[in-house]
C-alpha cells in the first residue's frame, strides 16, 4: 500500500511539474516515435500495399511536419489545424497512412478544445463536411463501392471522435468555470452581507450605548453644576441649602450607579450572551419611569407625568423598551438644550397604538449642549424598528417629541437580543 501511495504521489508530482508547453512537446515526440515504429514495421497504410506506395522517407517527413505543428496545438490551435490540413492533403495524395491520421486527429481535438468559442462551434459542421468529403473521395478512388464504404468508415473515427470528445470536455470545463464564478460571486455577496451585518450591529451598539449612558451622564453633569452653584452662592450653608445639596448629590450617585449597572449589563451581554441572566440584562422600561422622572426633577426640571396606561406589563417588550428610551432621550435633550424649562410627558394608549409625547417650553436661546447630535436619530430609529412613527418639531411655543408605537404585534425585526440591549 505504501508503495502504491508513493507511486501515485510521484505520478501526481510529475503531472503538475509539466507545463502546457512541455506537455505539447511530449505529445508531439510520442506521436512521432509511435508513427515511426508503424512505418518501420509496415503497419501504416490503410487502403494500399506498402510496397506500391510512396517512399518511406516521404511518409516520415509528412509525419514530422504534423508532429511539429502539434507543438502549437494549445498556443495557436487554428493556425496549427490549417497548416496540418495542408500537410494532410499531401499524405492523402500519397495514400492515407495511420500515423498521419493520428497526428491530424490530435490537431482537430486541440482546435476544438483550446480554440476560440467560434472555432470550437465551427468544428462540428466542419467534421460533418470532412466525413462527407472522405466518403466522396473514397467513392472516386475505389471502383468497388464496398471498399469505398469501408475506407470512409475507417476515416470516420479520426474526424468525429476527436470533435465529440473535445466538445464534451469543453462543455464540462465551461460548466466548472461558471460554477466557480458563481461560487466566487456568492462568496463576495456573503462577505458584503457579513460586512453589512457588522455595520448594522455596530450602529445598534452605538445607539444602545448612547441611550443607556448619555441620559445618566447628562443628568450627572447638570446636577453636579447645581450642587456647585448652591455651595458657592455666598449665602452660607443653612439647613435648606444642605438639604438641596444632599438631594442633588444623592441623585448624582443614583444616576452614576444606574449608568454603571446598565454598562455592566451591556458588556456582559456582548461578551457572553448565553450566560447573561434576564435580571442582569433587562434594561429599564416604563415600569421604572417614575425613577427617571424623579431624576429629572432633581436636576431642576419642572416635569409633569400624565399616563393613561393601566398596566405596562401588557405592552410588547420591544414597544415597552422603545417608549422608555424615547422618553429618556427626550428628557435628556430638555436638560441639555432647555435647562430650567417646564416639560410634560404624556402616555396614552388606544386603537392598538401607544402614543408617547414629550413637550417642553422652548428656551429664549438654544443651548448647544455637549452631545454628539445622535439623540433625534436614535429616537427615530427606535420608533421605526418596532413599526411606529416619530416626529420632533416646534409646536407653537413648545418643542414636541411624538412617537406612535403599535401595541398589537411587535415586528420580527425587534429580536430578543436587540430588546435586551
């Protein structure tokens, strides 16, 4: 078994070592050697007695010319076939010989397989015309029609079989190339899909990080400013001021802890989604809206909450989370761009939809804030993700953020993993 494997490996290496040019040389030399042997032993004539035919050296010269043309069987198959046809005409005048037909049939095979698509298609009718011409020539050469038929049948394999064989191989090669091209195209499409999915996942992560952390950090910054303002007011540190500072710093600590909890939960989900428990991963929803409202009030916002929801647990999870995040981001924008202004949060449910409205007084002049300008885009994307609509625009003397979210059926696009974030 080891010997067989060693021989197979050696044969495979030899095949791979020969390039097409060397393969053509081997074929040409093998054909010349085999034909010379046939000439020497007198087994070359097809229809005539070798004693009455042309001199042997002329046969060898014709065969040598055909074998020389075989060196260009791949590089210039059309030229080799044309020149080979002229040389084969000389052999036909001398009397058909088997070695010359063998070499010429290889040129026909190479022209069909390695030639252009136009040449390959033309070889089929050319072979048919060649068979008819060979039959007619045999009928004119031999007076006995039976001998003519035998001569035509003898020439038939040298013309038809090479074309048929090369055509089949070429078709299989074309099919393989098409399949390879289709596989490459599918691979490129899969790579583009993978890149698009990665980009979408990065966008979701950026949106979730913004929504989960930006609100808490904005509240921390504003509450810290409020605490510093009270401490440096110059009016002393009376009981009222101490209570205010204590309330502000307590809210700062709560927002910091909440931000760290949400960051830790998100990192745990991204690093190992399978081991993350529901209690650890689940973000705040409308059931915790009162905590968000108290944090905003502690930051100095005059905030009214109007809710017509009897049970937030009946809402689809994706809608529940989207509504909370929209309210959170809207209040964060109020703290950054309209500090000290009055705001109203209104939740109402009816006709299979949940309507979320956050309305605040417009400031005398717009505050630039410290955000990255992604708040409105994130709110819009969250509303669209659950099949709802979103608008944010001035409404009289107020700024109105309004989202209408469906409550009858959450879309398939809002998967559990996305909701968990």
